[in-house]
C-alpha cells in the first residue's frame, strides 16, 4: 500500500481513539487535531541542462507547546501534504513521549533525488531553504534528515540559512538544522542514532521476555541509514541477519548476511539487488521468512493484512514511520507477535538531534560515549514507562505511547493555559 491519505486517516483515527480513552481535555484535543501551520512553497531550480524545473516543498508545523518545532525533511517522489501532516503529528507525540523540550514538525520535497545530479540536489536544497525563509530557525523550527536526505543535505540547508543572517550572528545559528556532518557542527553518533535506538528498545524487550539475542535471527526491510545501523547493532549483540528486502527485491540466507559488506554495497549501488550473486526473490518471500525479530525500516503501510498473515515472528520493531496498518497489527496481536511502535522505537534520531542542538547552542562537543549513554538513558526510560502504561491501561504499546504523550501535553496546557 502507498496511499498517504490512508496513513493520515490512520493517525487521526488513533488520535481520536486515545483521546476518547483518556478523556483528553476538549480544548487540547481541538488544538492537537490540526497543525498550527501548513507551509507549501513552489520554487524554480536551474537544472544542469540549462532549463528550469518547478518543485513543490512542504513544511508542516504541528505543535510547539513543549519547545521549538522539530522534524525531518524527506526527498521522495511520493511526498504529499497529508503524509507530511501525519508525520508532523507523530513527531509531536514522539518528542512528548521521550520527554524532549521540542514540538513536532515535518517537511519534504516531492522529487526523487536519485534522478538528479549532486549539484542539482544541492540547488534544490538551497532554493527550498531560501523559500522557507524565517519559517525555520534555531529557536523556532529545526529540520533534520529523513528519507532521501542526509548530513550533506543538512549542511547545505545550514549554510544557506547562515548566509541570509547578518555577519555578527551567522555562527550563532548552526542549530537551525540537526543531523549535520560532524565537521560542520553535527554530533558524534547522530548518523547511527535512529537504528541504535531501535536496537536499545529491542534489548529491553528481549530482557523482559527472556530471549537471548545472542543466536537469535532477524530480518530488515529497507537497508538505508536506519535499517543498516539497526542490523549492525543487532549483529554486535550476536544476532544473525537472514533476510533483507528493499525496493530492488529480497535476499535470504539462513547462514547469515554480512551486514557491513551489504551496507557498503547498498551505499554504492542504491539497493540490494546484485549483492554477491544472491538470488533476488519476490517481496512475499521476505514476509514468509521465519525470524525472531523483524525491523521494517522503509516506507509507511508496508505490513498490511496480506503480509501479516504470512509473517511468523516474535517481534516487530518499527524503524520506519507507520509501517504497520491497523488491520495488520490486529492480526499480529492475535498471533502473539509483540510490536514496538514507531514513536518509541525510532525516537533515537530526534533524541540525538536534541543533543546536537544543545551542543550547538552552547558551542560544546560531546564525546560519543556520552551521546550513547544519554540516548540509552532516555530511550530505555521511555520504553519502560510505556510498558508500565500498557500494563496499567491493559492496552497495546502503541496506544500506551499515545496515552503517555497526550497526558504530558495535557498537563502542560493545564498549567500554561491558552493565550490570550
């Protein structure tokens, strides 16, 4: 499935369900039901052939009661307004869930960067940043990498924004984006943060259910930044990668797949097809393959009823945003499959982005051990609190995550009130 309207409906249905369950204050529900700002920009960019192409970009700022808007920028041909609205709401929930002083936002440009040269992608990025203007800022709205973007993209955004400031304040605005390269103001540990956070949640789950990860098996859907780092982390704990699926096909090996070699291959070739002469199988083969743990780390709505019926796994840890449809989740629950929801499992990225922002504001740099330790402290605390909420409310972990997040937002609104 790739229907982004369905994804927004799914997020809003979950919002309504949890709001009713906890009797969310009506005024808070009204505020959270829609983004504060929906920014759409259309901008021309000079292509390498000397012609101009028009691009459409989005920045949705959902809520900032807890702090500046925060959320990724994705480059993908299927980016749409409703998709970005849903993702922005999930960012608000995510930041609140893990206790960060940040709000929720999301953005993107509707294009496939693989079809353009690096110089063209740079010009698209700079023109988009300039079009957003003061709609972003280090104390207002702080973008980060997402699907199709990376540290280099964020450096281009930062440099463009810095060069629109006066000479005396340029170096005070490095925190306008996070996820930058370390050389240009980024933090150690950011590139691996989302995948590492997924692994930390899996560790807590395994500890709770008595599974020894050493010798366990796992599969990964999507072998980009999140999927590959999650795979590396699990292999370091003794687990074995036996299946991978992405937009180019499926590869399976019961003996195990070398995660480091595959990561290098995908970085160079853009997909897993052709890796070491592995037979490229159909998509269904991936979901039929039995493993202990599956990490979907690709697009939304990848696990629907069709896939869920085929799956034989103990845990789904959502590295992607919204990879499991509600209907599929019900099927998995009946099978006894546990699920760590996206707003918790993949929160490592925004947690370490917060660390980068703090470092930029104080002109300080943390060693990687400190980044890792603080990430582990925050995400494992959130995981255990969600487990407790799930037990207290007798609900699944996704519902528990929403409950914990909404209760924190409601408490803040109760104390601050609504101006004027």
